[in-house]
C-alpha cells in the first residue's frame, strides 16, 4: 500500500466515513470534499455516484498536495500562497489535531514534506461499516507478548 492510500484511509476515518449512514458515507465521499468537478453538492459536500469515485477524488486531492510539496501540517492548515488548507482553522476546523491524527496513523512526522516519504506498507481503505485495518495486520498476541517480554528484560538489565 502506498502513502496516498494510507492518508486517504486516515482522512476517511477522521471524516466519519466508516460510520454507517454518516454524511460522508451517504455521499460516497470518504474525504468530505466540498466540491469536485461536476459532482453535485449535497449538504455542503460533493456527492459521488459510487464509493470508487469518491475514493478516486480523495486520492487525486492527496496527490495534488504531495505535488505541492506540503507537509501534513500544511496539508490541513494551509500554506500561504500555495494552498488554502484541507481543514483550515478559518472553517472552524482543528488542522493541527487533524494533522497529528493522520501522522499518528501512518507513523510519520507532521513537518516532513510528504513528497519525501516513501510509501510503507499501509492499510487498505475499507467501506462504510467496516473498521479500518491495523498498520501491522500480521502481528499476533504472541508477537506482542514477546515484544513486551523483551522490553521488560531490557528495562530489568538497565535498572540492574
């Protein structure tokens, strides 16, 4: 999975797309994009005929912002003279919290230009009503227990 799909998944989660009957789900608009080409606007947001069209529009918007050389902070808050922002404070959003949420989901820094980040294995987007998948889907309880045991042993050695 690439960086674009990972950002799209995190945005869709933040916008409530995975909650059944949310505005984002009803509009097939995982990013709650306000306007997009000839898509009709319903309740202030673009309404797509299919979920695939909505995901494609969101991915295209993300690619535009990567091409602009934006960081996640600039992606959501805006960058003067370059981009007004995906969720600017002027629209009563919390762009800093939004950027930190997406960054935490992807394990990246909010101030690194997105164009400099290689796409690690990130989760695939899901449809409304399905929970997003973990960034580490192959880890089992035993893997986590082993990691905890190793961490405890290291702490014990450091304190000894």
